[in-house]
C-alpha cells in the first residue's frame, strides 16, 4: 500500500468508473487520478447471507448513490457494528467484476451521534471534486 497517495473522498456512484491499472501495485485510476484508498460515508446495511452461512463482519455501505461491500478484519470485528449506523470508512478499494465493489477497511468510525453528518459529507465530496479532482479530469 502506497500511503503517499491520498484517500479520495468519493461517493459510491463515482467508483463505478474506476479501473484497475495494469501495474503490479494494485493502483486504481479514476479519470486520470491514481489511487489505492477511498474515503466514503454512508449507512451500514447487512450483507446478504453467504452460501456457507458466515455473516460475521459482512456489511454493505449505502451512501444513497450506490452500494459497496465492506471487508472488516482484525480489531474491527470485535466492535459491535449494527445495521443503520452512519459510518465513515477509509480503506483499500478493490475492483470486482460481477459483484459489489469492495473496500478493505483500515479505518471505520461511527458518526451516528452527529446530526448534520450526511449533508456535510455531500458538500465535502463536492468541494474536493471541484478543487482537486475536476482539474485532473479536464486535462
């Protein structure tokens, strides 16, 4: 993981146009921007049960524009996560064909106690796009 690359503030719908680069370092490209990690916020939704019945640590993140699967591991599994929580997640983005895109979570924070969290997030993503990402899309 190259931590010198910033985690992009994104909405799930924007990740639909992200593509894996041919490099060996698992880089992702989005409109000319190279990244590995994404920063998203949304509501936790329980993932559909798998065929082997293992549902521990399986959640989807719904931000109102799309859905992303979260892969929780380590200490995150010992914390109680519940459907309906509004969370901020940062992690390695994994492009997967024919399935939900996935984020291997390395930071997750429950933001449910903050009343203006969701509307502020949309403004942050819009501002980041206009200031940092849009000029790179236009090049």
